[in-house]
């Protein structure tokens, strides 16, 4: 009973922190707010254990959300955008290789931790997949959390400073939640089936990060084929972020100050690098493909898929183009990271053993 009450307290603290993050308009406020609320308490020695089974359910919710971005309209425009999508592929490879090397060599992280901390993927996805494959969730969440907040705050600001968009850029980005969305029973049943069947099939065939990728794949199929155009209700997404963010807090018990500072500093350093490289690619997009610099930059910087899409909508910066390129980045990482990173880690381990 005591353990249940402790977990309930953790969830309550995460909910309060998430709501504060939401009200303050912080990017991914529910997730980062829950983390900011629970991590300091865990560092201070307070027991911040959390529920395990609700986390598994909420991971599936995140998968459904990513899959819902595969609309028929977006899919129809893919043939016209293949050159810039290849550019995103090249950008992801460069950022990943450099960032992993920096985290591994400069940050003295383990190979698995360095790989997931350096991947230019979403915060939610990396803190879900990484720990399951041996990565230190503390370092991964610190690096990605720092990158996410700085990039999303900095991108529209820099575009405004250089006169590429209006001076009020980003101020109108709405994160308001529709607490009582209209979603049909058919859509509820269909998305629930995608989550359950996707999870079970992924587990059966041993799909990497199956509780995330299984629901994601089925959600993408039913959306791109037009079976449904329903999106996950905002309130459920908020709950998913709270649960996932609250779980992270428990891993910070007894964290060394060096680990904390290293994660924050690496996050800031990699943010500057990824932003500078995105600027170079956006310039190439403009010169070679005729894509306006601002749209190219918004399509490349590795911020959150929902957040960058919201900024693009607010700025009327071709949100379909921006969303598809971020979706391509996230899906590419979700497909390749769980397969390639373990191979790299095993190769390093074999090399270490051979050297004796």
C-alpha cells in the first residue's frame, strides 16, 4: 500500500508540474513540466517511484500520435519533395554521427547512452527506446530536453531577428488543449485496435521498441489509407506526457553533479551545432530547390514534431512541408536507431574484448 501511495504521489507531482509547463507555454510543457517537477525531488533523495503499466499504455499513445501525421494529403506530396527529403536524410546522418561522437568522446558516455543522446530524434521517443537498450535515461533526457527547449525558443526568434518572418513570430503559437474533443466511437475503436494489435504483433515478431513502433505503423496505415482522420485527443496526449515525464524522475536518485552538468552542457553544445548545420542546409535548399530559407530551417531543426508543426502553422510557413520533413526525420530514427545502435554497441564491446 505504501508503494502505491508513493507512486500516486509521483504522478500527482508530475501532473502539477506538467500543468504548470502547459500554462507557461513551454514546448512539450506537459512532458518537460513533469520532468522538472519530479527530477529535483528525486535528486534531493525523495522516493519518486512511478507506475510501470500506465507507462506502457502511454508509450503506445505516442506511437498512435506520430502515425496520425501520415495523412493522404501529406503522402500525395511526397513525390514532389523527394530532393529535400533526401536532404533531411543526409542532415540526420551528419548530426547523428557528430553528436554521438561528441557524447561518447567528450561526454565520456557509454556507447548506448551516447547514441541515444546524440540522435536528433524526439525527446519522448528517445527516453522511451534508449533505456530499454541500455542507455542512461538521465543523460539522454538532459541532452534532449536542453536541445528541445533551446531550439524551439531560438528558431523563430532568429528568423525574426534576421527579418525572415514577422517580429511576432512564435508568440501566437497556441498549445491550448481541447478538453472535450469530438471523436467518434468508430475512431476510438479503430485507434484502440491499432494500439493493442500493433503492440502484440510487434512483440511477437520482436520489432525494436515494439510498444512504440507497432502502434505507430498501424496508425500510419489507417490514416494514410483514409480509414480515419482522427487524432489522439489532446487530453490523452497530455496524460501520456505526464506519465512518461514522471517516470524519468525516479532515475535521478543519487545522480552525480558531474553527470548533471555534462548532460546540460552537451545539450547546449549540440543545439548550437545542429542549428548551424540546419542553417547551411536551409541555404542549400533555397539555392538549389527554391525552398524559402525560413521554411527550410523550420523543416530541419530537430525540435519536436508537434511543436515545429505548430510554429509553421502560426507563421503560415507551408506547415505540410514542415510537418512531413520532421515526420520523415522521426520515423527514420525510430526505424534505424533500434537496429543500428545495438549492432554498433556490440561491435565496440567485441573490439574491447579482443584487445583484452
